[in-house]
C-alpha cells in the first residue's frame, strides 16, 4: 500500500511501514475469504484514520473501487 500512499503520509516523511496495520487488516479479511470492495476499504480506512480520513473523504467511488481492485489483484498475485 505504500506505493499508493493514500493519506499522503509517506510524502510527509512517515516511516515506510506507515500502512502496515491497514495492510494487516486487509490481509486478515482476505484470509477469511472477504472480497475487498470499496465499502470494505472505507470500513478499514475509517477504523484506522477515522471518518475524517483524507483518502476516504476525497476519493471518488471510482478511486475507491480502483484501490479495492488493486488490493484484490495484489492478493491474488501473492497466492500464485
């Protein structure tokens, strides 16, 4: 998730593992067979960053869908 830097924190100098807890949350959901959808992205993100999250607040539904799809794709590639 660091390559997307959804909250812009890495650009501000946050540590490289800034999105580790969020990645762990997505990985746990994927391990349970949950498909990552825009709503799942919103739920996980708001859990960690609150409802005022820059990413959730400023992203269009299409951008959240793209992010969800990229996470699902990365998970599928990791299983190969």
